[in-house]
C-alpha cells in the first residue's frame, strides 16, 4: 500500500510538472479541493468529454443534448429532496479539531481487512511460485478466512446502520473498532451528525430583496425541468434520452485524493426516459453499455468492476457503480441508477404544471420512469492518467516516463521536430506542422537534443513524433516515431494525414461501440 501511495504522489507531481493539473489559486497558497487544468490537462479533459458526447448523441438517434444553467429556482432543490436529504454523516475529533465523514472512516477500516488479505495472498504467491492456486488459498487459508469474516461482519453492520440512517450506531462502530484520527491518533470523537452539502448564495440587487439560491450539486435536475421542452420541440418519442455536460458543486468535508473528490467538479450525465414497468430492462441495457464504453479505451478490462448499491437513494429502485482500480483502491467513476418517476413527479407536484407524456401506442398519459448514467469527468480524467502512467527502465542506465494515453484522447497528437536548427530544417518542419494543424493538435519543438525532445513528448503522452532531417529536403520523407514501442520508420510527408488519422481519430473508438 505504501508503494502505491508513493506512485500516486509521483503521478500528482507529474501532473503539475507537465501542465495537466494545478492547485487553484496556488500563488495565494491554494484553495482546498479546488484545481485548475493546465494546457495539456484541458486538452485531455476535452477529448474525454468529446468521446462521451459523441458516443451518446451521435451513436444514438434518440438521445439529444442540452446545456442548462447552474443557477436554478430554489424550489427545484426542495422538490428533488436535496434541501432535506442531501447530507453526509460527519464526526469531529476533539483533539485534532478535524472533521471527517463517518462513513468514509468506516469504509477505510473495511479496506484494511482487504489489504491484510491481499498481503497474505502476495506472500503465499511469492512462496509457492507458479504452483500457487490463489482461488484455493483464499478459500482455505485460516488467516485469510478470519480476515474475511471480520470484514464481512463489519460491512454488514455498517450497511445496516447506513440504511437505517442510524447516526448513533455509526459512532458506536467507530468506537468498537477503535478507529483513530489519522492526525492526532486519538479516539476522542464527537457524536455523528448530518451536514448538508449544498453551497448557498444570494440572487438580487438588495439585501432585503435577495433570494437565496444554491449552486447546483448535480446536473440532473436541469434535465428534468427541461424534459417537456425537449420532448415537445424535438418531437421525441419514448424511449429517449437527454445528455448534458456541466459543472456541479458540493461542500465536501472529506475532499482528498487529488481530483477524485472536489468541491467544484464536472459531470457527464444522461437521463433516459422510459415507460413505467420497462425501467429495469433499460437499467440493465445501460449498465452493460456504459461498461463497454469504458473498456473500449483499452485501459485494462480487469481494472473495472460493478458495485451494486446496498443502500438505495430515496428515488431509486436499482443502482450500480462502475468502479475503477485507482492506486488507492477500487473507486466509483460512474453511476447507473433507475430513478423511477420520482423526479418528474416531484417537479409536477411542486410546480403545479402537468409534465406527463402522451404515449400514442398505449393511448394514455403517464409520468415516465428514468434511467440515469452519471460519470465524473474529473474522476474519469484521473483514472486515465493513473492507468497510463509508466516509469520505464530502458536498460543501459536509460529510462523514461511515458503516458500511454489512448491515441484518440491524447492531448497532443503529434510533434514535429527539426533534427537541427539550421540548413532549412526548421522551415520545413514548420511547413509540415502548419499543414497538419488543421486536423491534429500538433506541437513544434526545436530545443535540446532530439532524444530529450522525444522524452518530453513521451511524458505528455504524444502518440507520434515526426523528425525532419536532411533527407527530408531530398525526398520529402520524415522519421515517424511511435510512442509506446519507440519504433521509427521513414514515411512520406504526403502520407502523414492518413497514417495519423487512422490512429488518433475518435472514430476509431466510436466504431468499436457499435
């Protein structure tokens, strides 16, 4: 675990050094759990969003997009349940004066049992070598079985307390398992209490006339209140979906693990409207479809898993998370929820407006049920960054850091490098760069040795480097270097658009989804 934590720290440092992510307001000592995306980070982030958007709106005839406002009428959040129920269970340590989420403290304790099991498995694998049967070891080893029993016992107790919203039991679990404050090392805890996560502000020109409004904690409600507008103007017929990418804000107390949990973040959400009674069929469809979207990136199928919810939100009748193996364990990157007709019914009730759908096939009106897919852009960004980072030992004392980004979402698609800064090579390299820049994000670099320039491009994940040398002036060919294999070959300048286009186009990913 310590090694994985070191790797994660290295990745965070790399993200800053190479212009992916910066601490917000850094020159003023930063703002906790708020980050800015640098020149390479914004390109990677935009490419991830494009991949999601086009997979949703271009590959599905019945899904369209909107962009709703961040500020919304405050009654919307009363109707949705956020005013009354959007809370986290918090606990304070009296010695460190630090505040924590009680559920996160307990989840970390559960994870410790998994760590103990994995350590036992790793030791046995090293001891027995190729003859090691991991599945049999997990089923029969007494120490593994004892750790698993304790983990399951804690997990069951924790799940029951969360489902019952029993704050006293959450504290008792923390006391019974002797969970300590990571800073003070003490168990001097306060009672657990609920804390609402929404940010408040005021809208209006005067203090007396100002209306209290919220920064939206999710983008979904902007879709729900526009459902009928989109359905009528787009002449949409059920089943159909509405997609949106936008910022959301949560006053997270436990904001940690870099950009994994932030106070200002971005979501990619799609709400799919279906007939009542058909929601679980569509829930299973989107559950599978969304996992395929992730796996097509090629980050490693074994790094994904489903986690079905034991405690369902007040609006759901089915829910699952797609979890990705981060350096700090399996964590949620996307949620798929069957939200029933809760949201639309609530907005119909609180607004007094009829927002039902007339189904011409059934010849009846009803409030549609909804399947939601919701993915955190920042978490997706982090999963890509962590899985693609590699420090390679090339032998003979040589090494490199490389980001193996899938070529279609890489921030920079190619770099054009003159071998030397003379003899007309820079001019020819600029000519090639200007030719390619209409189709590809392309960099030009002439500083330092060609080897150092290759390393710089590896470190930001550029799939191809194009080296212009003296032979280029003679026969119009260049050296094309591939990032992952580092193989080099001579190709004609006239072939570059096709060679690059076949590999770096988003179409190469989208076609795999069909």
